[in-house]
């Protein structure tokens, strides 16, 4: 029978997601579905037959739930939901909620209890989180230095902090949760809380309710009867209610009144000064600021007066100013040069004069601060010093100096692109460029009329725009093609003749207009670049002339090969190389056979033509590393680089046969041949003259044995096969 009941329970509750547990009257588990096993992290088979007490974290809770078994027919006990902590098999705990139903047999005797168990750990965690949020909200409200209140969608007070009640002391009795906003206002009016400014109570309340119901975040200034001023800002909550904050601005209003009086006396003079002039009180709040100061601090007098100007600066700047102001507040005049990032986005090098303002008793009441912008002066001094360093150094070549000057110009003007151009009629060519990502490529050419440089050349001097869209530059084709908003450039003159331009540009407008000092800087760049290009041209011309002179001094005019002096210099170099590396080479003496006979029979012009053809034929057949020169009238010498005796002989035989082909001339009725003497460099050849003498001896043997031969020094002449 029990097995049948268990099967019925399994069929009913086995796959249910809810945890179902059945116990007998002795609180021993007789059935548990799979959900219970998952909750307690235990095998189902290990549950049946065990007492439930093992799973209670608190024994007192086990005893409390025992009342079910003692009074199973008690309706209150059956309706009650029990919440307690259970221990899982792995030792962890979780929170559960249990509802129950007693099970009676057919004779109304208690057979046990059926429990439905729910895991409520997540719900309890959420309830705790909500409780923590509520406590945090209360703490936050009390931490707010201003008065704060929230009204619901029916305009009834939900919550407010103590500061709110302290502000409206006459209305404290009405400021309780559930009170309507209008009722609180009327209570305050009846208690003479407000200064209505001559309006009737209904008119004043009507205006106040209208602004309250808008709750659009706009600022409302409210005057209380005791003279205090409040700044009120109200916004709509997500639930349709209203959240409002009240700040006491009495001191601010008084400071503004004082500032307005001072402003009338000083504004006319101060607004015509290019420096920033401000006055601050002992609390560091601004009571006066001139037009330049407003521009630098990026606000109107109404927005800035009564606030801390120092707090509008980055923290590093505040730290720099702190000791200056502290010293001035002691009654000392302080002058200092500082670098400041202003709220208008511009970093300025400043000369700051901080002067204490004292009353009749000699006490300091505030500070008058005069700030002059010396950025241009400092930048100009630094740039000129760097320009001098670049132009005077010997560590940089011509191209490197120009690149450094372009980089210096981009840094000085705070612009990304720098260009030096060459202009040929109506073509504009980039010769040197500076660009962050290499966007500008030297050699690129544009029509001159499509560039701002056309305007520069027309002006015959420096021109600049910090905002092309707001100037005549907007009408130029360059603006449409390249969208350059900022440009400063000057013509390059070389020996008084226009060569091109130097210019710096950016696609964004510049924050400040170009100053006269910056116009002079770009003119200085242009002058130096022009002088440098002219100097480089003169230097190149000198180097070309030097090369030509060296060539003339080393090349034989008739044959266009090395003359005797130049050849011997190269030959001695080869000897030195041979002594260091032991790499062999061969010296070859060459002589045109019967050359005197050619001169005598056919004239010196024909002889000169033979010499020229001979040297050309030999030169064209040699390697670049070989050395060839004319060392006498019809005598030549050749150095075959890294060749041994057999290799050299093969080369010379090839050259000899080539002469037979290349030097036969119609006007000369004889076969033109040549003889060659070869000598391979040996250890005893300390000077090339020794080796040359050996080759000359071999040449003599070649001629003596019939000419038109190649003879190696120290060997017998071989018969000619031609």
C-alpha cells in the first residue's frame, strides 16, 4: 500500500519544479521529489527514511515547526508559512519558505505532512538590497548641504532632509510626509515666511505653483522675508512627481551687488586692456572680471562673478597658483611667470601680477590679479633660439636642416602641415614636407592657381588666415579643393628671384589669430630657407666644378682613360690591397705595334684616331673593377683584378683578337695589332713600379718575338695562331 502511495506521489510531483516533501508523524521523510534533492544537493535515495532535523540550520526552528505535528487540525498553523535556513549536504546554507498540508487516513488519523518548499534566498537578498538602498538614500539626503525634497504625482511630500526644514523654519510644522506642496506654501505665507514683492498671496502662490508644476530644471530665485535668497531647481521624477533642491545664495547675491558697483567704475578702462584683470575676495570668489578675462575663462561676467576662477583651471595649475595667492593674501605683491591652461582651450605663457587690496585698517580684503599673455614673446624667443641652433650646427646636412625647420615651424604655429614648394611658371611642386602621417609626398605637383601660395606670391610677402571660412580665402579654389581653414606662408626668394613658398596649414580653424610676431617668424623662416637653398646651389656648383677639375686632372684628353699619374695612384692602391688581403691581380703592359709607322705614313690625326679606338675597344671589354690607363705615347697599362696567370692570359688573348677586329680602318692600309706583357703580383712586389717593370720586360719579349703576342713574365713567347 505504501509503495502504491509512493508511486502516486511520484506520478503527481516527481517532475514538478516546486520542491515537494512528505513526512510521517514521526517527521521521517517518506517521499521527496527531484526538486528537493537538487535544493539540498543530495541523492533522492539518501533522503527517504531520514529525519528532517538534519537539514535545519537552527534547532529552535525545527522545534517551532513541530507544532504542526502536535496540532495538525489547527487552521492557523496550516495557513502559516514558515521561513528558515536549511543546511545542504555540501555544508552550504540557503533560505526556504515552507507551506504544509496534513495527510489523514480514512479513519481521520494523521498519516503525515506534505510540504511545499520554496528557495527564497534570492528574494531575501533583493529585500536586503532594497533595505540598504533605502538607508543609503536617507544618508545621502542628510549629506546634501542644500535643502532637498521629493513630492509624488499628487504633489504630496514623500521625503525631505533636515536642511529643507531648516531653510523654511516658519513652515516646519507643515513639512511632514503627505502634506500638499500648496498647503506648505500657504502655511509659510501665513507665517510671514516669504517676501512676495508686493504681490497678493494668491498671485504669488499662482506664480510659484506654475513654476513648480513645470519642473523643467530652470533656476528660480526666491527671496525670504528675513532677507535670505534661495536658488531653487526642480525636475520631474520618473514616477511623475517633483524633486527639488534649495541652495542659500544670500552671500552670492551680496557678492554680485558689490561686484556690480565695482564693475561700473572699472569696466570701461579694464575692457580696453588686452590683459586679464580680475578681483577676488578672501574666499577666492570673483568680484570683478574684465572682457579679456571673460574670454579666457570662457564665460560672461554674470556666469563668472561669484564663482572661484581658480577652480575652473586644471588641478596642476591650481597647485602652481596656490603659493602665489597665499603670499599675496599676506599683504605682499607677487610677480611670477606661469604656464596656464585656460577654460577657452588655450594654453598661455603668462606674466602674473598679484596685488593685495587693503582697507583703511591695512587689512587685506581681496586680491587684484593682472595676467598678461606673453606666449608669443616666449615662443618667439624659443623658436629663434632653436632656429639659430639648427642653422649654425655642423651636425646636420642641408636636407636635414630644412626638415628640422619645417618641424620647428609646425610646432611653433601649432599646425600639422609644413611645405616648401618650388614654382615653375604655373606649376606648384612640393619639394620638402612635414605631415603627421606622411600625407604630403615630395614631388607632388598642383596647378599654382589651386593653392593659397598663389595669393602669397601676389602679396609679395607673408600672408595668414586663422579661419579661412570667415575671410577672402573662402573664395579661393584652394578652399574648395583642400578645405584648409588655417594658413600662414611667405615667398621664398633666391638671389631676389621668386623660387617658391614656405607655408604651414591645417584643416581646422586656429583658436587664435596670427600675431605680428608670428608673421615675422614665417618671414625669418623664408629668408633663411632662401639663403640656404642659394648656399646649397653655390656649394653644389663648387662641388661639380671640383669634380670636373679632378676629372680633367686624372683623364687623358685623347683616349678618355686614366692618365699616367692617376693610373699609378690607383695601381699603388691595388698593391697595398694585395699586401693586406693577398688577393692576386695581374699587371698588363699594352703597346700598339708599329705605331710610329702609322704616324709617319698616315699622319698624326690617323694615329690619334687609332689611340682613341684602341682605348675605347679595351675599356668596353673590361670589368668595372679593372683599372686601365695610358702611361706613354702608344703604351697603356691594365690591372686585372683578382686574376691569376692563366686567367689573365685568356683575357689578354681575347683583347688582342678584339683589337684585330675593332681597329682595322680604311684610311690605314695595314693590319693594326698590339702586343701585351703580363706580370702577376708577387710577394716581393712592394711597389707597383717593380711589377710594371716585369710587365714591360714581358712586353719587350712579345715585340722581339714577332709582335701581336701576349707574353707572361718569365715564360717563353708562344707562337701566334691568328
